[in-house]
C-alpha cells in the first residue's frame, strides 16, 4: 500500500483518537439503552476504518460504509493486514443497502454534516432505518454551532507512525452562508518519510446545524427516537438543558415498524 496515498496520510493524522475508549462508551450505551441483543454494527462514513476495526476486534459482525473508493480499499487492506473479518462497502450514506440488518449503527468525525441538503439528511435517516433492526441504536458524533465562539477553529498537530510523520492544519470557518446554512472546512497535510515529503489539501462544504435543528430533523424523519445527548464519549457528560454544545454524541433508537 502506497505510504503517500491520501488514505494513509489521513489515517496517520487522526490516529490520536483512542478507539478503545470510544467503543467502550458505545458498548456502555448499548448496555444502557438497547432492548435487543447487539451482535452487528455498521460504521457509517467509516473512512480508513479507525473505529470499524475496533468493532471487528471485539467480534461484532462488522460493516463499514464510505463513499470514497480509494479509502474503502485502504480500510479493507488494513483489516486484512490485521487478520480482521469485516466488510467495507463503497456507497452513499443517503442511499445504500446492507445484505442483512444490523442492531447498531455509528457515525463519527462529524461526518453526518457532509450532507449539505436537508433532503439528504431525511434520505439518510430513512435509508439507515431499513438497514437497522427495530429497537437498534444509532450513535452519532457531530458538531453543532450553538456555541459559536468555538466554531472558528484552527488547529495544528503532528502524528508519527514509525518513520512516517504527518503535520495537519485544520481550519473550520466561522462564516456561515445564511442562504443554505453551510460553512467551509479544510485540512492541509504535510507528510514526511525520511527524505521524502508530500503535501495534500482537502476542502469540504458542510452543514451548519443548531442543536434544536438537528433534534427537529430527527423527529421529523419519524424513524428514530432521540434517547440522550452527550458532550463526549463519557457516561458522565450527559447534556443539561441549558448547555450550549459545540459537539454532540447523539443516542437514537430505531422506532418499531
């Protein structure tokens, strides 16, 4: 696998996120909120499979879904290299199908807000409802703009994997387009391996959502019931009514047919 491919750079840049801790919290949510046994999971917008692989390590029947073909290939390669049994599907999160229904779905890294059309949000919820067993959970990590001072963010960090290093500059624009409620997010990556250097830059248009807008869209879709909202992947971070969040962990339940 080419070390300077974009998926390899991206995978290294975000390796600091501790997958064991996050999946521990997901399993706590399952114990707390699920009324059915959970043996299978689909990781929506799974990217390079950072969290997908952790579910496979824990012996769930595991699916990953991503729209980028090169990223899907990389995620499958990483799983195979580790001897993990999981299936990566290359498809659109607003229009996909699974061979069997799962009891759990997850969506990390604020990926849901890549859907910039409200109709696409509704299509996603309805499509996913067909892929989940009634009573199953959908757990989403995403950013909201209620705490607007936190929205104008620029961060720089470096991650190292053996002799491969990636320096990432992340910028989230404070300006929100009032016509369509979108904003621009961009990342630049400087990757080095011994004497070799490569640069990558990506820009994405994303949805700018207030917490109440998100909650309203979920309820309007009519296929998921919001059970709880957290501020982090920790049980004690349950949001209070007067909190102004900048990130949410939403726990939803698939409504019975």
